[in-house]
């Protein structure tokens, strides 16, 4: 999540959501299950972790409040997502919300 200083940021809850998505069968055609497990282990090792309390922060999709809270508690530089409900907000408490492509544009000065 935070990447301005090269740091990925997760809470247990946000990582659990990522894990549930990455282990879906639709990804089997692209990367084997074992490869995804290794990738998640690598993410676990290099990420910064924060605790969240389950605050209600007003996202259109209440399930995404945990993502906003993770960014807020970790003082994220930006929130990188493909989630339409989050992207519609464009920023949260001064934290820009961008797509992966948008982040690449920002980080390379395009």
C-alpha cells in the first residue's frame, strides 16, 4: 500500500483480503498456486505491518474501510488499488488513491 519510500504497508485484515483474492482459481492459468504462496510469503517478509481497530470511515463499500484505516494508521504516501469504490474517492485524509498504472505514472514523473 505505501510505496513512496519503497515500503509496502498492510494490516492483517488487508493482507487477508489480498490472500483471498490471489488464491482464487481464476489466477491458476497465470501463476500456479505454489508461486502465489511464495509471493505472499515474500510480501509478508518485506512489508510494514500496522494494527487497525475496524473504524467506520465512510467508504461507499464499508468492507473497504479497513483499507482506508490501514493507509491512515500506517501514514501511507499513497493507496494503490483497482477497487472502484476507493478510486472514486481519489484521496482520503490527504492520501492519494491511485491505480497501479497511475502510481507508475507518478513514480516515474510521466
